[in-house]
């Protein structure tokens, strides 16, 4: 499970490590919680990092507040993370070309924007945000795409029947497009698999 304080770092060819995300004073506009440390660590957590097929980009998931809903010891009644989790990508090419390039100047893009649980948003019990996670590039019949898992599609009336969040993950594909200024966005998001991958 994500833990507050998990960050994304890169080990360079000169043996030095540099933090890529999140950088306080740089990435505040890309996240939904403060980046100021609390009790010595940030609230958010980086998980599921992966490298693009050409090695020029780093993808990852960022939980905006990984401390807001601690997991019960027996995993029962866990409704999820209120702020959810989103997909991000960092353009590493300038750093690969020059290891002295300032990491704060690398283009980092937020690819998804979490929302409230989508099926029954009026129920007071629905206190979890959508989680988008596990980004990885694939080559398929449609070209090079991003594959990821998400809770953006829930089983019908799941919360009403179960009295808590049904954290049902499904696979999605999307096209990664470059925008003016060098940032990235996802287009043509499609569900690739239906209701067979679940998490209790």
C-alpha cells in the first residue's frame, strides 16, 4: 500500500541520485495536497514507476494523500483514499542528454485528474477518490499506447449493496499526445477489460 513520503528518484550515470517528484516549490500545481512535509515527510506517495519503451519518459502513480485513510489491521471496511491517485509522466530526455540539467526544469505532466467515486456520488459513504495506477507503455494494433488500471468504472450500485467502496479495477488504454510547451496529455481513453480484476 502507498505510504506518505514515497518519492520518485533517478540514479544517474555519475552515481548521483536526484529527486524527480515531488519537488517542493515546483510541483504544487500538479497535486491536490500540500507538499510541505508534516512530521518529516510529505502526505503523498509515488508508486508503480515505469520507463517508456524508448527510455525517455518515466511514468508513475501519485496518491495525493496516502495518510488520509489508514488501512485497518484486518483490511475490513477500508473505503480507499479520499484524494485518490493519478498518473504522471516526466520527460527525462534533457537529463539523459546532460546529467547536469536541473531536474526542476524537466517537464512533468499530470495525465489524469481523480474525481469522486463515479457510480453513486450522492451517497455520503462514498468518501474515496478514483485511483489511476500501474501505467506502462505497450505496442498494439493501435500503435504505442499507455495501459493502466483504474477504479473510474464501478460495478452498478456497488456501494449501496456492500455499504462501502467496492474497489473494482479495470484496464484502460490511451494515446499519449504532446501539447504545446512539451507537456503530455492522454487522448482516446478506452476501457480494455471489464470487471474481472478486483481488490477487496
